[in-house]
C-alpha cells in the first residue's frame, strides 16, 4: 500500500526509465494525461495495483510517484516527488506510465 512507502529507507539504484519531459515518447499517455487527466490518473492507480478511487479522495500523482520510486529503488526524494507532481502533473503521469511499462517489461511485477 502507498502509506508504507513513507517510512521505508531505500537504497537507490537506478534513474527513472525516461526523463520527465519526454512525454512524446508515448503519445497515447501524453494525449490522455492532457485531455483526460482525472480518469487517466485513476487508470494509473489501477495499473499500479492500487485502489482506483484513491485519486477521488485527493491522492494525486505525488503518492503514486513515491510508491513507484520506493518500490523500484529509483533515485530521488519525497520533496522532489511532490514538487514535480504539483508543477508538472501531466508530465509526471506520462513518466509514471513509461516507468511502469519498463518495470513490467523487465521485472514482470509493478
């Protein structure tokens, strides 16, 4: 669950699969995050095996980005996760989807 990520210490071993502003690498994700951000965020939570209703009660991209970073030992910080999620929400959604796809392709488990 997402809450458990706040209290874990992790050894960071890798970077994000792609940069924050490489949104055009996945045009479907880019389109959906720009024109249907709320349903797409619900989809991302579901894709990450989290309850899809969490965005409806205020859980935005920050907690999901933190979950992905903690679980897959991606370099970064909680502060960075929340700042980027507030400032570049659509780009964060695209980056999350690309990284989730990368993890599924290489590890098989999100």
